[in-house]
C-alpha cells in the first residue's frame, strides 16, 4: 500500500468505520461505513488494499463471522463507493493490477461444511460483472493450493501440492497485453521461503537457518545467489519490507520486538526498538523525505503511529491527542521462560497491576495459540485491562507449535509432535500455580482457533487444574477434521488420520474422543458462531 494516504479504523457499537487522512496535517474523513450497506448485520473490515496510484481502495468485508468475504471498492478521489463488488472470496488477499483491476481467489463450495474448494484465481476489471472475470489458474483437478501477490507490474503465483511435496513459483509481467505465467523455481515445500521480488532479483530464505536470513538471486540467473542478511541467534526475523533504498526487517527477541534497517548490500543502518512486551510494525516509507512510518502496540497501550527520519534519532507521534484509558506505568509485564517437563525453556508473558500481592489467590487468565508456526502479537484490549485493574493476572504462553522461536519451534509442536506443544500449555498452568500467581480455583484458560484445541486438550487431560475453560472456535474432533472445510490443508500440522501411526498420535490428544462420563469437568463455555464452518463441525 502506498504512502499517499493514512487510514484509521474507529469501532463504534456496531461495525467499525474506516477513515482516511489525506496528509499528516488534514483531518480524518469517513471513507467506508459498512453500516450503510448492511445496517442489520455485524460486518468487520477484514483487509484493505489501495491500487498502485491510490486511486481506488478495496475493502474485504467479513459478514456475520463468515469466512466467505465480500469485496467492495471505493473511489478515493471522489470518496465514494462504486457500484462494483466481488462475492465468495475465501482465504484470499486482494492484489491490484495498477489502477485497473484486482486478482482474487474464488470459493466454489456448494455445501457449507464440504471440503474447501478455493482453487481458482481470477482477474476482475473494475466496473465489470464478476461473472465475466478471467480465470487465470485452476487447481481443482490437482487440489493444489495457491497464493499470489504482485510487486508493481510483476505478478507472482505460488502453487503448492501437498501430495507430492512440491512448490512451483511463477511470474507474469503485467505490462504485457496478456497475462501469461513463467515458472522460475520449483522445490520441496519447506526448503524455499519466498520473500519478495525487487529490481530483477528474488529475495528468499533458504530455511537452513532457524532464526531467519535474507538471500537473493537474479530472476533470470539462479546461479547468482548471495546472502544479504545473516541470521542472528535468539532474534527471530519475522518479516522483511522493501523500499527503494532499504530493507526493513522485523525481529522478535524474548522481551521485545524491533526494526533493523539495512541497505541492499546488507550494511546495517538503524535499529528502532519497542518497549518491553510491545510489538512494533513497519507501516510505510516516504522516499522523498527519507522517513520511516511504524506503529507500536502493547497489552497496555492501543496502537500508536510514529514516523522517524532514517538519519534522525527521535520518533514523532502522529496523533498525540489520542485518549488513553489506562496508564502503562500502572502495570507490570514480565517476559520470562519456565522449564517444562522436558526441561525445555518455554517463553511466557505475565501481565498484572503493580504492587498486587502474589500469594496464589489472584484470578488468572492463561492463553496460548501454539500452531502453524504463527506468532501472536501483543494487542490492546480494554476489557482485559479492566480485569487486570481489578487484581487479575493475564498470561500468554508461547508454546511449541507456534513460531516464536523459529521453524524448529513449530516443527517440535506439530505432526507427530503435536502433543508436546499441548503439554507445554499444561506445564505453564502448573508453573503459575507453583509460583503462586494463582491456584486451581482461580485459574481460567482460553484460546481461539488452534488455541481452542490447546484449551480443549488441557480441559480433558487435566480438569483438576482449572476453574473456568473458554475455548473459542476450536476444533475438537481431530479424527474427522480432515473431512470438512479446510481440514485437508492441515494434515502436515496435525497428521493424517488415514495413516495408522498418525491416527494413533492424533487419538492421544483429540478432545472429543477423550471425554469421560466419570469426570466432573470445570465450568466450560464453548464459543462458536453461526457462520463458522470449522469449529462448528466439531459440535454437530
């Protein structure tokens, strides 16, 4: 997304509104209001994307919690919604072809709970009917997954086939009259981590370095391969952003996150750190002014937007008059590790109000995600701080299966190792009790999606540890999950129930199959939604 405009979301009682600021000195103006389109529905803006010259804006709308999105378009010059829309968009980003149209993935499922059928990539010209969109890629016959993005006038498509463990990489020059794909790379699924394309070169990570590196080769000459940025032990490279002058890398350490700025020869330029326990994100870069835009968010502070000149030392807060309900200095955050049953250090974040008595009698909420190599960032939640302000303790455990300590951390908590990450969560519970942060009569646990599975397993395996259990949109019938919606994509994460050894592994942690009529389980509130086509299958 270009730097021409700044966007901000405001969340009233109903659906959130999107506002636009045309420059740093102007006022924000309303640019998209979902309530005007769907006044009686709960609509969230799932993602936004601007066209190359910021002439148009796409808004991906999630209606009543459905995974099938609707895309609407705004003419930013006129500040009005145009009469154009896309339906049945699922698991898809929106990539622009200049200011002319967008690429997207279409879901063709007839049955809500059937195996997912998001295999087709289409191109849509603005102000045309969706039924006339051009089909660019069809993976239906091979059941191949596909991802895509574009870098200005170069469109990239990545085809993943889990049956033969291969990935194919293609590109197309959008300056040509016809969209045609040229394959430039093929390898096994986990050996090549595509990052970006810039000035004729492919940037990637070889996956040989757990903490992340950046390498590159010429698009037309793979022999010209070189390392740009090496890995830094215990500092995880989570994202790499490209500007005309610099590579801007996001890193995560155990206590904080930071941005490191490099030139294209790999020379270090600048480092910008977040406070302890907070999360920093690159937003954009103004080439003319040499200014870097970023935001910082934490459990105790809403997201704040900053800018800093690359040659300067002090960042400027863009909206200094934002209202703060709670003061961060009133809270204590610990970023520490504990030893699990295998004597492995598991990172954990603990947040509580300063000067409370840690005598084992505090109400405590423990959360985790622990899957797919995903890293959950700190996020401000006013209701959570209200709980902490009244003496509660919030804890987030970075268990194996997530990506907090690199690819190996994920590998050691997935597939046949899945139960190890789930046991890390139980060990975190016991740690909190042992260290007198709480006790079993005051300990609640929660987690969403994969975190719902984590919580469901803990509930069934150690009901004696908890007072309240709140899994959110979790999948609990792991033996049959591959038969529905997106389950077939996750065989590498959980295992394949149709293979005996993997079936036996899954059976050890699948919550539904482990329920006992002889056990008095703690109070449990299971959250799902009318339009949730994944966790709902476990409750049918």
